[in-house]
C-alpha cells in the first residue's frame, strides 16, 4: 500500500478497557480502567493497572485487531476477551479507534530498506 508514493500500512490505535457488566471479578479488574495501543506501544494513562494474567490473554490478539480485516471476520466483530481465570467475570474489551499510517522504511529491520525509525520521528 502506498500513500504519497511511500510504501507502508495502516494500523488502528486501540483502547483496551476492563468491563464487568455485572459479573463478579476474582482477579483485580476495575471497570473502566484502560490502556491504549499506539503502534507497538502499550500506553497507560494515569494510575491504571492490569493483571499480568489478563494481559497475557489479550496480547496475542492486539496486532491482529490493529489491522484491517473483512467486515465478517471474527476479528472485526468480536471485541471482548475473558480473563483466563475460569471463575473470574472480568473481560477486556478491545475498541478500534483512529487509524495511523506507518511507512515501511520507518518500521523495517531490513538494513537496505531502513529509514528513520518512526519513534524517532515523533520527537
């Protein structure tokens, strides 16, 4: 995919928020606490905390959720991930937000195609 002649790709920024919807948590799940996924970074605002076990259950899904998917693909339609403790009612809801363009040159590790890393361009 190209934008203004530059090869690259779009990724969604994500918000991952704790939801209980009346269910009882066993692990530390506080309804409404959240973090964002911006590019490859997890961004925590304020004093938000998350169980490392719950985080482990959602991490493998985040890169796929950032990418464009077909409208009927389950990655497009399903948004909640259960806490891995079978007795816990906590869920993590993944919400797609804005899209962000990443150039291939700013994100590749291939030396002959590499440009300025995207995270240095933001400074």
